[in-house]
């Protein structure tokens, strides 16, 4: 794959796994992330930019730089997102609601807005938006996150229609619960909210899937590489869950 790929939130977690997956597939990789220290730990070969996806001027500058230094991009992964609060809706502060939407939704919008002209100039390309199974079901106690991830799917469907005539495909991946530090934080908060142990909450999530397990970041990365590839040349406007098949999003324990 001789592609130029830019990934937001690419310094750790799913974004980093995507960057590794694209690198293994032969692509040139550019990671943008708000955590400068995490970027430092990324491989030499990757181009790196410290970026907060909520900052429109920063996002615009990043894509201007990609146009100037790389002559454009072939694939853009709008992956940045934060978990937001875990609380019953009446306890969610407006500032926490807005903070969750700002990264998950405004960030995806700004990334797509400033990526679109570069991909249009190529008359081809792909965008991959990271939504969540929380964008396919309701998730009790996660109102801001679920609302943001459903909205990401609406954004993706619209972009797929707008950009399709320009040869650009746009899809959303919905990861299920991914093994790693972020999910450990969610498990810890839910354990407190539900008066359970971490292992009970983990078991609940896992048993809610047909495959009975959490997914790994590389499972998501491999789907992103596929969606960016010519093998997916007529795949657009799709919501693709990589979750081991969620059969019960809220298993009562
Ligand atoms: P993570 O918490 O591991 O964070 C990944 C990176 O995001 C970090 O390096 C962090 O610095 C960066 N980041 C955070 N806010 C940012 C901002 N404003 N601008 C730029 N970078 C920022 O997250 P993850 O688990 O890798 O999740 C990646 C995406 O996958 C998110 O959109 C998330 O909502 C989604 N997702 C994750 C899971 C899961 O279980 N981990 C499940 C479904 C969906």
C-alpha cells in the first residue's frame, strides 16, 4: 500500500495500532495527538504533530502542512475520542457533556472538514471515522458518549454522500470494548457506579458479545487498513462493528 495516511489520536491506543497496521502495510504514516510525551515514544519513521482536534486553527494548519510537505493525503482516520462521564443523566454536568462532544464530534467534524479538500484534490481516497458500539445502541450512564458516537455515524453517512462523487469513500468503525488502559478506566468507574467489582463489570461486557471477549486494538487497526485499501473500493457509507457481535449492550448482572 503506497499511501499517505494521517491518523488523529495516533500516539496511543487504537490510533497507534492503526499507525502500526498502516506501517506494516507499507503506508507512510502521520500521527497527530494532543499528548506530546506519547508522540515522543512513537517510531522515528512516523511524522508527528502535537494537535488538539478541538482546535480548528491547529487542524487547518496540520492539513496545510500535509499538503505542503507530502503533496496531499490518501487516507485520513478521524479517531480521537474521550470516554466522557459515567453517570445517570440527571448527574451529568453540562460542561462534561460539552467536553465529551467537543472531542468526539467537533473533533471528527473539524478533521473531516479540513481533510476533504486534500482528498478532493486527489479525486480519490478514504476517511475512516472511529465511532463505537455506543453509536449503535443505548448505553446506560454514558449519555454524552453515546450521543456523540451516534452523531459521528450521521456525519459519516453525510460525508459519504457528499464526497462519493469525488471518488472518496467514508466509513465508520464501531469498536466494542477494547483491552487496554482506557477501558480499565471505564470499568473502574462503572464498578463504583454499579457497586460491583471490576471483574464483574468486565464479565458483563464480555458476556454481552457472541464471541465472549473484549477486542484488541489491532482488530480495529486491521479493519481500518482494509477500509483504506483498494479491496474496499466500493465500500462506503458503512457502519462496521468490530466487537465480536454485541448481542446485549447492557447485560444485567
Ligand atoms: P485512548 O484513551 O487510549 O486515547 C488515544 C489517544 O487520544 C491518546 O494518545 C490521547 O492523547 C489522544 N487524545 C485525547 N484527546 C485528544 C484530543 N482532543 N486531540 C487529539 N488527541 C487526543 O483512546 P482509544 O481507546 O485508543 O480510543 C480511540 C477511539 O476509539 C476513540 O474515538 C474512542 O472513543 C473509540 N473507542 C474506543 C473503545 C475502547 O474500548 N477503547 C471502544 C469504542 C470506541
